[in-house]
C-alpha cells in the first residue's frame, strides 16, 4: 500500500467545536464507546452545525474535483485541494473523537491508499480521484449524523412534533407515506432485515424522484431531450438518469449497488419478497446513504 495523502497529517488535532459529550463523540455512538449525552436540543444543534459544515465541504470538494478533472495540473486547484483536504481531516478528527481506529477516520486515511496486488509501488492516484474518494467519506459522515439526528428520542414526549423530513415532496398525499416508509426502513436495518431495508429505501428513492420529475413536467423534460411517454412507464434507472440529466439531482445515485438498481425484481405486486437475491448489510446501508444524499439534492434548503 502507498499513502498519497496531504502534506500534513490527515487527522491532525484541531480545536474541537463542541464539548467532549457532544458531536466529538457523536459518530462514535454508532459504532464505538458510548459517552454521557448532553441535552437533546444541544446535541441536535451540534449535529445541525456539523451537517452544514459537511455540506459546505462537499460543495467545495465538488468544485475542486471538477476543476482538477478538466486540468490536473492547475496549480491553484491543487493548492485549494490541499487546504480542503486539511479542513476535511480536522473535521473527521473531531467527528471521530480523535480516534484513528474509528471507522470514519479509517475511511479517510484509506482514501489516500493505493493497493497493489503484487506489493510493489504503483503510480500515484490522480488528485481528482482522491477528491472523489474523500467526497464519499464526507457523504458517509452526513448519512451517519443524519441517522442520529432523526433517531434522537432522549427526552421525547407526546408533545414533540413528528419529524418532517419530506416537506420538499410536492404531492402532499405522498409525504406521510414516505415518512412512514423511512421510519420502517431504519427499523428494518436496525433489526438486521437488510432485504426489506434496501427495498424500502429504494422505493422511497423512486417515489421522491418521480414526484420531482412530475412536478417539473413532461414539457420541460422533453425540452432537455428526455424520453417520450408517461413517467410512470419509465424504469427505475431511467427515472434516476433523467433526474440527474435535468439537474434535479446530482451524481449520488452512481453509488447505488447493483442489487438496489433491480430492487423491483425483489418485490412481487402484492408487496412481498420476490426473487431471491443476496442483500448484505453494506448494500442496505449504501442504499440508505444514497437516499439521504438525494433527499438533500431535492431539498437544498435543509
């Protein structure tokens, strides 16, 4: 393995933006030691702060990636990439509680590794590819923090307002349906029913993308050179491709595993499990992460 990371230590310590009981250990709650939690509102505010910061890093990273893809030798872009990598490293260090053994810290470090099957040195990965890998790590952090934010019930009461994650959906009758389905998908994932979790996440993904396409209208879609015919007749992949081509969503769906792209084949018309396929925990979690990224694309004001 060869390390091709930034000139500074990628997880160099930075000043923490929150208390040790806050988001510093927040992601660790999903897979490492538990810490004493602060009040619900305090933690939620910290999570929202980090989500906004991660969103800013992702936007900046995409600009750097696109510039480097067009001109890998652009010195200004390379300098900007180094600063961006350092900012990412500080943020990852904070979210992982300063532990390099944490899954997020490991994912960050592994983004710079080049694996050789022979053990010999190989040519370094291009800067645009490194940025792409780091963007994937940041999106994983967003997905993990969002699951915490959505799942907090520390001091919840019957007076607490229900979550409203799908206010961006144009069809008001669809909102409570996908809201409940989102809760069901998370519960299925927690219970180890990865097949159901994946199928439910993909069903939500298709529903909200279809809603966005229908709101845009066939005339507007036709003007961009999309397929003719009713949107309801399009395949799942076609809907995702058209939504991306028309700028409704970005390229997050490229990370969908193959089994997710054919999720319809896993479900009979009566909603029961259909054709047998191996759905791993990784596949189910990845489908959920892609869903969250698309939710943010369709609701940029979140």
